[in-house]
C-alpha cells in the first residue's frame, strides 16, 4: 500500500526542531501583535516580522501539515489572523483585537487556551 508523503509521521528529531521553532518565535510574534494593536509599532513592522518567521519556517523539513499541539495551533492561528487583515482592522475591529489578544495571551502563557478553528501548518 502506498503512503502519501504528507501522511508520513515526522521523525522525533524533525518534530523537535519544529516545536523549538514555535517555542522560540511565538512569544515574539505575540508581543508584537499586541504592540501593533495598541499602535506602539506599525503594522508594516508586524508584517515584516511574521513574513521573516514564515521564511524561516519554510526552510525547515516537515511532512505533517497538522500542528503538534494547541500551542502550535494557536501560533498558526495568530499568523493566519494577522496575515488576513489590514492595519485598520487590527486597530479598529473589536472582534479581531479580542482574537489577537486572546491568542497572544495564551502564547505568552498569561491566558487560557482559546477555542480554535482547525488550522494547518503553512
């Protein structure tokens, strides 16, 4: 029976690299997302940060599109949210501000895990 490439389980070493990437980058993105929503940094600076993080992510080897845990799923949900909005939505839309704040607080370990829609790794 054939096994599709994306269904192959990641090796423990690969998964360790991926999780370390998320643990290293999630708090940075969360702090900057909160700062951008309060106007302390520009949205362009925030975009540059998550584009840089995505470029680093794409250099990592992985086969499984599913996040390994809730923390990683929250990180990708925050990236997806920030990538899909514009600066005025981050600054003025209460729903988006609440979602960004809830995800960011969880990623900073100062809030509970928010309810997440299913999300995949990019």
